[in-house]
C-alpha cells in the first residue's frame, strides 16, 4: 500500500511541474529592421577606388534571436563585400549592396554604391595664418581655418600636429591653444593618399606684447575723404606691432551724416562732415581719427591711376581709380544726369580739370573718314606732366589745357 501511495505522489508532482503557470515558452524574436549607422536609409555609399569601408549595421530589435547578416555586391568588379561588412572599392562604377538578415524574417536593405577615381588634394593652406605664422597669446585658444583645394577633392579631411606641445597644443578639429612663450612648428596634412602637407610657425607671446601701439587708416590720405551720398567706403587700417590683436572699434561722430559698421564699412547718409575714429580695445587704447565729407556731387577722384569710367548695361556708371595708398576704389553712380561732370585731380594735386560725361555711351561709327592729322599716344602711366607737355608740344591743347587740335583726332 505504501508503494502505491509513493507512485501516486510522484506522478502528481510531475503533473504539477508540467502544468506550472510560471513556465516560460521560448520563442524566436525575428529581425524587424536594418540600418547602416552612418548612412541614411535612402543615401548612396560613395567610395574612392582602392579604399575600404567597414560597415556598422543597427539590427532591430536589440533582442532579436538571430542577428547575423549577409552582405553581397551585385557587381564585384566594382566593389566587394565580405561576411563582416567590409567593403573594398575595386574600380570606378556603380553597383548595389544587399544586406540581409539570416533569420526567418529575411529582412533586407539595398544601397547604391558609387566608386569614383581619386581626386587628390593639390593645395592646403591655413587661412588665418599671416605670412606663414600663427600668433597667439599664452592660454589663448582659437580655431584654425583650413582650405583644401580643389573643392571636389575626394578626401578633404585635415590632420593637425604640434611639433612641441610644451609651446602649443592643437585638437583634431584644429583648435589651437598657447601653452608657454616660444615658437614651434604646426604641421597640417591632408587626409587620403595625396600626402599634401603645410607647415606653419606658431608664435606664443605674452598678452601685453600683443596690445596695439599705433593705428593708421591707409585709404584716407591727409586725414580727409570725400564721399557721395549713398556711397560707401571700407576702411583699410594698419596696426602696429605687426602681430598685435586686431581688437578695434569704429565710431562715427555724427550718425546722421554717416554710419560705420563693426568691420569698418562707412555708409554715407546725408551731406555734411563728421569724424570716423578707430580705437584699440586693449591698453593703451590708442586711436586715430579721420574726417569724412559727404556731398551730393561726385567726389574728386584723385590718385596716381585713373579714373576709368565704365558704363553699365543697366544705365549706371562705375568709376574705378587707385588712391594714394595704392588701393583700388570703385564707385557706382546710379545714373548720369545730362550735365554730370567728373572732377579729376593729378596725383600731386597741382593740376585739376573737369570732364563732362555723356549720360549714355555713344558708340563711334565703325567706319569714318581719315582726319588731316592723327596723333596716337601710349599710356603715360600716371605721368601727368609728361602727358600734358606732349599734348602742348603737338598743339593738341593750349596753355590753358583747352583743345586746339581742330577737327583732327587724338588717340
């Protein structure tokens, strides 16, 4: 009887275990989606011939039972794909990459792969370097600005390296920081196989040694400049010492007459005169001032070269000349009135004359009768006195600079 009870109890225990409500039945969790981590779902994959790319694929859900994948190229003459998702570009062309989940879901994604020939880097420069040097203060940090050419170079990444990190450090993104006073070399290398390199001297100075000691405005001669209403002028300033910080402010003494932007561009608003002042923002706070005269008439176009008047197709006229500092000045006049006169002054300011311009350009006839006399002269290259002497000697003008050549012609 005891044996019967024992067998019955064992059978009942097995029955309870088999029917336990806490039992978990294991099921396969299928893949629902795939995505390459650094590429959008509709993006193409661009490779350079001879390069490799290791893919990282996000499999969803994270707890999918079987997350193994297969990779296939539709044209292995263009690129190949191994079982681990590494692509190798073989030759220029286009093919498709098929990535497929190996579980029962058979989920797949397809991307176009474009293989291009390498376009090497031919030029590598740091735009905010000056004459091969980068100057900063101790503890100062600023961002280097690298330019890589051509614009369609296959690989435009840049690698920065400090040859002495006791003097300065530089981050992979090009942020440079002065550590100690001194000089060291910065090497900049273009990515890829071009091997293009550039080297710059980094000079770390004390903060005080980079304070501005003097300022001058290079494109305002004799401290005064005339502008026409609605005209503008971009101030060209010279700062000493050479590697001083470019920390300056610009102010107008009367903003009803003209305004000046934070970058030094003057905009003439109304007739009158006022001063523009450029001030250093660091000790000893040096400054310089120039007078701006705004007039409704066209200003004197003085300088050793010019003026050149270019009639535009929209009816305006562009006047171009070089000032005493050698800067090219351009002024666009919206339209020429019938009595418009161009005031011309020799570069030594000893000779002045006016030229009345035609409101519109009248083309000379392509055929014309020959004059009795024809004088042809080459460019006098701003030698005004020699030019006048030649015209007087040939009786083209008189002593008062008036035309005396009759119906003859002068070129």
